């Protein structure tokens, strides 16, 4: 813990951490030492793990990257945080992220990183002029720069897989409902899922085994599927594994250098005895409009709780209750969050609900069906995580659509609720990391981790 705390401080220019609490971390580390001495060590005993600041934690501020929650202290821990602590993990600190996890570049955080007086971008350690990806940008950077051995992230539309890919680390989003959402500050509840990000599939398996499992009293969407030992099958042979290659993931928009790295990884799989099977996910393109209707719709509802009454920011000067709501929300939310609240409110409003929201829900079902058709011919699906490597800070300027379009390959699995992961696959022309995306059928995390481990 001391080693990683020192590294976190020495490299605070990367902007990865938004909160450290050395006293709390070292007290937890000492308790872990005592359990090791007593012979009662858990599977992660003493391992320092930092959490994306979407998970609420006691002893550290919980902000979701928003001014709305600046300095907010939660009276309880998220279930994922509790489960990791139960396995012996020591909380190292809280990690920067896009405000309420809305973003693809970690350029939307409104919170000042440790060592800064005002919000500053999170920087990719491979090239500090580039974005780390998002929304779990701080998480990916902490692992890539070795500021933490492993971290938590959340993935609503790609926020674990894409930053893992951009920073050259490994991350997995389990099947929707595998990990409890209790204490994960909500963005889009039907899509939000927690997962680990680490240096290898082996490390991710260890964390995932601790994080998963039913939480019926606290998250009604957590599934009644027992936690698994995800490390058990890591070394299994992948001889004869059928890997589906979706034609739609290799079209025009894919940068040639990303394609080359992905192709090279697929060749490795062939050498290991796997078989590449051409498949089709015909509605891949539609996943962008569908996601950017459903996610904002759910966000507009979830974020209505930030009204200045119960917790978080409250405007100072107001005339009456409605004025207080308005000013609080105008001051507390950043541009991207306001944009989503407006889109969400619009698509849910009378007269537009059928045309947009309901239509999007129908196509979401078709996207899930397309995957089931594909899984008749293959055991897992592989392709790129994102069309390009990490872009330059500010490159997308004020064009949110440029960010949205870059989510094309991660959104389909999110909409279908399928497990997906990113595994390092090499480097692009610019020397930036490229991730290979692996998508499995429901509850096939062990198979994904096995395939990822064999590549590493
Ligand atoms: N980039 C997507 C968005 O902005 C996904 C974010 C996420 O997975 N949290 O909504």
C-alpha cells in the first residue's frame, strides 16, 4: 500500500486519482497484515485496489466526477467495494471518471484530481497528450502507470473495455446482473455493470470472483447466479474454440493500424488451435442511436434525485423551491450531463415516447437476438474495441457526436447485456495500445478469461 500510495503521488500529473486517504488506506493494510499473521487471509488479502469514483465508499469522498457531489461522503459502501474488502482488498483511493460516467475520453470530469486546484484532464501514460478513454479513464491510467495493481470500473456502453484498450490493460464487464449495482451511482440502470481492470486476465479473474454474486435485498436486477471461481479454467486449452468474426466490426470506419493489430491477435488464436468463423451482427450501426436514446432516457430519470434537497450541491441564492431546483441543477451539472438530461426528457415525453424510446427498445431486443443467432455458430466473438487508438486531448473538440460514434463496437454487447472484455493486442502506428474485444454469451465470463489468458 505504501509503495502504490507513493507512486500515486509521484505521478499525480496524470490526473488519475481524485481522492487519497493515506490514513484510511494504511489502517486497512495493517488490518490485512494482522489477518495474514492470524492465518485468515482472503484471496485478495492486502492487495491495494482503487475504485472508480462511481462506487460510493466510506472514508473517501464519492463524487461521480460531478460538481453536484463535490465533497460528498457516503455513509455506506457499495456492495462491490464491500465484497472486495471482504476478500482482503485495501482501498487505495478514488479514481477520476467522466461526470456520472458519461463520456468516452474522460474529458467530462468536473472534479479536480489530487494535486490540482481545478478540474484537469486525465492523461494517457503512453502519450500524455492523448486521452485515456472513458468513462473509467482514471481506472485505466492507474493500472497502466502502475499506480495500482488492480482497480474497479463500470461499463454502461464500453467504459471498462474502451479505456482498457486505449491504455493497454485488461478489463472485463460481466453479464448484466452478475455484479450488484448497489452503491454504484446510477447512470443508465438497465446497462450499468461493474467490473475489474488489471494488468492481466489472471488478475481480473481474481477480482471478478470476489465482486460477483447475488445481492437480492439491495439490487433487484442482481441475478440469482452464485459467484464462480473465475480462475479455475484460465489454463484450459482453446483447441477447437470457434471464434466468431462479425463482418460489421471490420468495415470502413476501422483504422488500418487497429485492424492490423486485431488481425495479428486473431492469427495467434488460430495458432493456438481456435477456428475463426465469419458471422454477422447486422444491426451494429443501429446500436449508436439506440444506446443514445435509452441511456439518456434512463439518465434523465436517475439524475432527478439531484435536486439540492437530499444531498450534494445546493445553490446559495434562490427565491423559492422551484428556483432552488433550477439553480442547483444549472450549477451542479456539466454540459454533457445536461445534454443527456435534455435528450432523455425529450425521448420520454408524451408524443415522442413511441417514436423514439419504444422504437429503441424494440431494436435493442433485435440486437440481442442477433447475438443469439451468432452464438449458434461460435463460442465467442472477437473484434476491435474501438475504431481507432486513443485520440489527442481536445481532438474531438466540442463535438459530442465524434465521441458517440467511437462507441460503435462496445455498445452492441452492452445493449444485449452480454459479458465483454478488452485484451491487449499490440500497438498501432503511433505506438498507442490496441485492445482486442472478446464478447461471450450470458455467464460465459470464464470462457472469455480463458481465451484472454491464452493470448497473454
Ligand atoms: N461512452 C459511453 C457514454 O458516454 C459509455 C459510457 C459508459 O460506459 N459509462 O455513454
